[in-house]
C-alpha cells in the first residue's frame, strides 16, 4: 500500500459544522434561510450545499426555485467570525487561510 496524500478538509470557522437538515442564514447575495443538504470540498476547504427556503426572485430566475447552492462558512451568518464591533474578523480569516495553505 502506498502513502496517501489525503488531507483533512479545512473548516474555516470556530463554530462546528452544521448538521444535515439544520437551518442556516446565507448572507451572501441575500439568499436567506436555507437548509443544509450535504457538504462539499473545494480546493481543500469544506463547504455546505444548502437549499434556500425562500430564495430571492433573481435566484429563482437564474437557478430555479428548487436549486441548491454552495456556500462557505464566511457566507453564513451563524458561522461568520466577527469582532466585537460586528465587522468581519479579517485577522481570523487571514490566519486561517495562511495556515491552511
């Protein structure tokens, strides 16, 4: 047997990975409340495949009412890392992405 080059996918959030079936709020593009359907890995990072519960009209026109979308933790309100002033914690993300590479 040869050595594996498998690397554990990186989860870029201090919060745990939401379970399949959990409701999250997708902030990016105002997609809104969505249900976690499953997970995906892209470029070594773990993300969520979610189905919007009430997608915006532009999303329905572009993708269809029942189409899921791929998001990363930084795009999900409950998973975002923020400072005390509510702004994104860029230092956290910079460090996490530097460490992951």
